């Protein structure tokens, strides 16, 4: 009888804190697909390597049409679900011997309980502005923001890549001004 009371108390506390025990399917890796193109010509780029920065086993290459895909990975198991959710950001490194490296990001809800296909179009540039030492992706992100503005691509079509490894406040301000000109510099 005492074990039943403890179990009910524990279950009540879980529900009150927003945690719900559940056995269900969970997405360990969300599917990602896309195309890599030369920014100048618009032509697809083949043999580009796309690698997840946090999990290098998630790597693929583009085909003859510049297309790539990362398969979803799921499992069924016991999970503690929380009512609130957050965003999980995955950063992808894009490399090809004829171009400087590029970077892209995908986001999915936490907990990942449904399939959320992410589709990317990644332009590669033959030359990039120099990046400060403490902001390695600055050159690509600056060029990408300028390219996006020149092509008048909406923010929804091309999401800003948060430069997590950038520790240069001036470089960050420059990126935000290029990507979000509607907020202006003050």
C-alpha cells in the first residue's frame, strides 16, 4: 500500500511539474534535404560535403544535381515529456575544394515527437570577405546576407545562421545590420 502511495505521489509531482511519462516514437535526427548551388551562376554544385558539426557521423555529399539528404533516425522508448518546448539547432558545415566553407542551420522543436523535414538551399561563393579570427564564419555570413538582399530573398526562405562561435561584438553588429536592416543601426 505504501508503494502505491509513493508511486501516486511521484506521478502527481511529475504532472504538476509538466513532465509526463510516455512510451512513443522520438526523432533522434530530423530529416534534412536540400540543394547546393554556385551563388554566381545558380548552377548546382556536385560532390559537396555536408557535415553536422556536433555529430560528424551525419555526413552526406551532393549528387550530380547538387542535391543531398540526411535520413531521419527514430526510436521508440520511454521518455519524460515536458509541456513546454524549445528549439534544437543543428549547424551544418558545407565544404568543397573549389569554394570556401559555408555554414547552414536547421531547427526543430524539443521534444522531437514528429517528423520535421528541413529543406535548405545553400549558395557557395568563390570568394569571401576576410573573417576576424574570433568570428570564423563571418565572411560567409556577411556575403550570404548581402547576396540575400541583392536577390531580395525573404527571411522565411533563407534563415539567419546564428554564429555561435563568433566572439567579436563589432562583427556581430555588422552581420545583424546586413541581415536585419529594418532595425537600423542606432
